[in-house]
């Protein structure tokens, strides 16, 4: 969660309510963040810290051999059930809780290698075998590990290495015959089988597995902007007194053009909805799988075989290299604070990590920026306007047009007018301190104070003035900056910035069973990050760009034609296709502190009844739209039907419950019952909902999945095409949602051997998805494989009719 756990929020809110009115006023009217921090920090009492410590104690983030044994045994059960994916995740949990030089960790690595072997992850299996051996895997168990290694090498087309492994194994047998007769017999049979495989491949050229495509390296800007690192030369940076900094097109931009490719300045993996362990539970350890179990905590790449931090069970990485980089830059400080950071929330964690990363820039300048002038030990943070620089941008295009240089103060730019994609840019993001409620500011200030005190109490001397990346090693302890309060104010600033400036890093995950022939995906939040360039984009409820992520890298593409001089917009969440204008404006006002006047909002304000059919109720007699407020009347010319809105809303809620129950049965494999329920829902929906209603689309999509699971591709396609019509009405024919739905329809036609229809749908899906993702998207590559397969099919000649 973004903010601290509910118990801490309630506790601090109660503390606020009990403060004398004069202190509340002093904090509420603080002129600077420095004043806010210095007035709030002393109010954190020892009993408050004890309460926070008890809350943090519910998170088990340390090493525990009992936990390692627990997860290994649970993994063994999954392995016996042939649930190799489930076994892999549980073995990974066991690895994370094991001591770095213990037998436990070697056993978990070895068991995980067996599960990975059955999943066909041979390269990763080999790495786990090496890890098991490095961590002291028992000698008596080595033979089966070496046999697995040999089988991996054979499968990967590396027979020479496999032969050497077999020779080592045979030497091991001869030198130390420690196995029983039955064990030896089994191993010898397996060894013979592997040796045959080796002999079959020995005369073949050695084939190395194709390296994993480094997708993010293949996504490049055509021409990078000289003034805005990470942005295309097609955009320019402007500033306005009302809407602040923003990006505009300096020339016409075609749909699909890459406008921004930016690595996050800071990111923190979202821990998922894992509550702290309640006291008194029989089992200390949970079996829930979260993003933290499946993704690298530094680069966010998906990994089946994470490598854990040597000091805690929480942080996991895709490789030793990622682990060392994280340790060098921030985790050496965060390692012992895992439980506290989980309690204080992701925003507090991002705030801490931002200041830790600031140490690797010109620390003297950072301190100067943070401190401002110090008078009588008073620490002041400068306002953004004092750091503003001048940027000259060119509004002219090619072809000899006259340059129009405009001098405007742009916060975050250096003296040459270049936007700094560094801590300075992060510092200049607005904290909107005047807009946050006094209670919220007090919660953030006290939480940061608690974190600072923990840093001091633990002796974590995190902030120095002469730190360089190469100097920070696991064995060294930096020297503590004399003014920890300076960094406390910086963390408070970042924590307040995040409500308006945090960017959720998302990923597309497959929903439902892996065995489904038709992919059903959903977008999930993976991490919270700060992107200096992405933060320059203003909001629109109908944006002209589309954003996607590859690990910690954000890519922004034009989703439609953007004319020269037009502003480039991003959607902050409230989109016209998902929310009505009232809900969107309330959301934007409460979270981002502005009233949206984008073209979509202006259009809906001027024509509030435009497009009512999307979510409208219909007359059950003539199917015309119902109109009105509390009592809805039929809009048909010859129909006098009327009905209470309350009754229809109640019917809709009941229908949604029925659809949810059918979807649950579908996920559980009870297909016939799911179809029966969904057909009933379909009939009910037709009696009072418009054909374009979102719930109608959900019903058709679920029916398509059910029939696909039964192998009835024709019926599946029929229902999916109806769902596609609803998606097009809500999101538009060129939307990313339309692309995903077309991808599913292409899969249905492909599996049903409807070749012309499949090729036609593949072409449509490719065209839409290329605009939003570029050519390296997984779905696009899958579409290309399907097309290649269909085009390679032999043509069956048709003989003359008799």
C-alpha cells in the first residue's frame, strides 16, 4: 500500500486529534516543509515508537531456518503433485529464508533446480545446480545433481560439457561408493540413458541457446532530444503559469512514434496485499504468492529463480549482479529496515530510496540545495522558483522557418537550458504542501521522523558528502551527515510529492489457468516509481499517447496523429472510457488538486447526454433508451413505459453478482454450469440493458472463454465478436483494449482453423498493438508466430467437381 498501514494511520490521526489547538494551528500554517518537519518531529514519543515497532513485528523479513524447512516441505508436496510452478515458488521462499552458507539453502536450490528442469527452464536449472554446489550441497546427494546437470547440457545441445560431467560422475562413483545397491542401480540406469543421448549428439555442431532478447535495448528513439534526455526530438518543453511544465509536439507526430523512453530515477516493487502476521496464528508463514516472489526487486524483471539478499528474506533479485547493484546503491541501508518500511508504506520507502540515490550525484550540490541558507541551525529547503533556470526552445520547424526563441524559467533545467534527468529534476516536482490536509502532512512528517530515528538508532550512517558509487561496499560503513534533519525534510518533500507525481509501473499478467488456449489478461500494478521526463506530461481524460513498461523503463508512444504545436497528454488514471465526468473530476480534484478541462471533459459538459447508450437502461418492451432521473420513461415514440431507477440499479447489481458467480465457476473448470448461468445472465441483460452496456460485454467475453475451453471455436468466435463491439464503443477502434480483444479473437480463429478469418484478424490486431507497444510486445510476437504458421500450411488442391 502507498501509505502506512491502517493501524498506524488511525493511531497518528488520534494523536493529532488530542494535540492542543495551538500546536495544530502551528503545524497547519507552517510556511515551509522545514517548519512542518521541525514542529512535528519532536511530537513523536517513545510510546509511539514502541507501538510502531509492535506493528512492524508482524512482518517476517529475517532469515529463519524453520521457515526454510517449512517452505521446502510444502514445495516437495507440490512437486509430488506435479505442480512444478507452485513447487518452484515455494522453494524460492525457502531459499530466501535460508542462511547464506547453510545446508538449507543448498537443498532448496537443488530442489528448485529439479522443478525448473521439469518446467523446461534448463539454463536456469544449471544456475541453480551451481548455486547448490557452491553453498555446500551434501556429498552423498551429488550424483543425482550431476545427472540432472548432464541431462540439461544434452538438451541444450552441449554434448562435450555433458560428457565431462558424466566423467566426473563416474570418477565420483569409483572414489566414493557411498550409495546403496538399489540407489546405485537407479543412478546407473539413468546414467546409461544420458550417455546414449550424448552419443547421439556428439557429432552434431554445438548449439547454444538463443540469448534472451534484451527488449529494452531494441526500443530506441529515432533521434534523441538534445534538451530533454530520454525524449524524442519531436517534442519540446514549455511552461505556463497555470499548468506548469508541459510537452508539445515540435512537428507532426504519427501514431506509434516513440516519444519517451526513460528509466525510472527510483522505483520500489509493490509488495502486494500481504498483511502483517496476526499474533496467535499456528503457522507463522504464509503461502501467498506476490509480485515480490516473482520479480527482481531492482530491475523488476520476471524471474522464476530469484537470488535472495544475504541479510534479509524480503529482497530478491534476478541475479547476483542486480543484488550487488542494489546493495551498493541503497539496500545496505534498507536491509535491516524491511519490516518498518512495509509498515510505513511504499511512499515512505520511495522517499528514503530517492534520498539514498541522491548521494551518488554531486552530494555537495545536493546538500546545498536541501539546506539553502542555515541561520541559527535553521534548515530551509529552497522553493522551486529559486532554482529555476532559463530554457530557450525552438518553435520553428524544418524548411527555413524563423526560430522563435522564448525565455521562460523552467525548474529542473541546468544553466544551459538542458532538463536534468537526475535528483535535481526529482527535487523540483511539486509537493503541493498547501493542498494536503493538515492530518495527512502530520502523518507523513511523523512517519519520516520515525524512519530517521530508526536510522540513527541502528547506526546506519547513510548520508555522506563524499560518497562515490565505487566506494560503497557491503564491508564499509559511510560517515553520517551531521544534519540528518536535512535529509528528513527531503524525505518529507518526496513523500508529499508522490501523491501527484508517483507513476505506477504496470505489467500485463495472464488471468486464469495457464492451460487456457485463449489468453485472458489483466493489467496489474508492479511498482511505484518517479520518472523525471514522464512527470512533465499533463493529464487528459482522452490522451493522445499510450504508455507501457519494460522492467523499470517507461515507453510513451503517440496513440493518434499529433499536430505540430499540440500538447502531448498522458492519462493519470481517470479515462473517459472508464468513468463518467463527475467521477473523473472528483478523482482528479481529490488526488491531483485540479479541475480537469481537457477536450473530453469540455465536450461532456456541453453535451451531457451525448452517447448515453453505453451504460444506459432500455425499455423491456421496445428496446428504446429510458430517460429521466428518479423515474425513467421510455423514449420510444409510441411507448409509455416507465420504471424506477432504484429498481433498475438493484437489478443491475444482482446481475453483476450472477456474472461474478458464473466467472468463478468458469475459473474452477465447471464449464457447463458456467455456460448455463451466463446464458441466463445474457437473457436477463437483454431485457433492460443497452446492447453496448459494459456488463453485456463481460457476459459475451465469459461465454467466449467457456466455449473455447470446450473446443467449440465457432461459438466462441461469435460471442467474442459481440464483446468486441462493446469494447469498440467504449474504448474506440484503435484503443489498446481493442488490440487485446482482437488478439483473443485471432487465437480463437487460429485454434478453430478458420484461416482467412485468422489472418485478417491477426493483421488488425498487429496494426493496433504496434501503435501502443512497438514490435517487441509479447502479443505481437505471438501474432507473428501464428501468421507464419498459417502461411506455411500446405495448399490442398481442390479437384474438379464430379
